[in-house]
C-alpha cells in the first residue's frame, strides 16, 4: 500500500499523459497473486492513503476507493496461467476504461442537469444508458483510453525490458507459482 501510495504522490507531482497512473499495476498484481480479498483492500487503502498524502480528499474519494478495490477484487478472479502477461495487460486495459466510467457515475446526475445527456428520474434504462454514453464520450473517454494505455504499459514493462536484454528480477513463472502458493495458504490446501 505504501509503494502504491508513493506512486500516486509521484503521479501528482509529475503528471503523466492523460489519465495514466502507475498505481493500478500493484493493485492488479496483488489481487492476482494474493486473491480478491487482498486485492480489494490494496485498491481501497491505496486510494485512501494516497488521498491523505496528496490532499486529494473530497466527495470522489469513496468512489475511487470502491472502484480501485473492485480492480483488485476482480484481479483475484483471473485464472492462473504460466505466462500471465497478455491476460494482465488485457485486464488492465479493460479496467482503465471501466475505472473512469464508474468514477463518472458519482457526478453525472449533478454535472449535466436535465439536458440531452443528463440524468432524469424515471427514464427507461436504455435511454439512461444512451445519455450516460454521450456524457462519458464527451467528458472522459479519451482520458480513460490514455489510462488504459498506461495500464498496459506498466503491466508489460517487464516483458519489454527482457526483450531488450535487461533482467528485471520479475519472473512470470515465479509470479504464477507465488499465486498458487498464496491461494493454497488461504484455503488451507496443499500447494504444488
């Protein structure tokens, strides 16, 4: 949590392009290796601690905590693979978009009023989704695409560095074995 919170502090001090944020890689990896419960706690507490460090406490914080927690939670549901890099990259790209879409929900009814892309009580679901889609596309889709690209970049940095001949110390096989071992400890079962 401390490392991810410091990454958030660095993100605020030196902003990246668009919605890029390095904090999602540790959240996803913790969820993948240690399971959904730990992943949820990693995501929620990372947002809380980093908000306290950066002064980013506001009405959006609980939504950020839940959304980041869900990232870690669902990472724990991913199947174990011998080389999970591509799967984790696809997962992180998906959550780069979903995180922004979930975060926009907290202020959408208040930001747009009753206009063409605003929320109105009693609207049928398809109309509400259509209005939200227009709001999302106009307000933050490009920002979230940049976040998704940044998530893929941070998840795939190990594979890229190895292709260039650098040794990073990360090992996909070791990561998979650690995940199996950690899940075995949680369930009390035998590990391989």
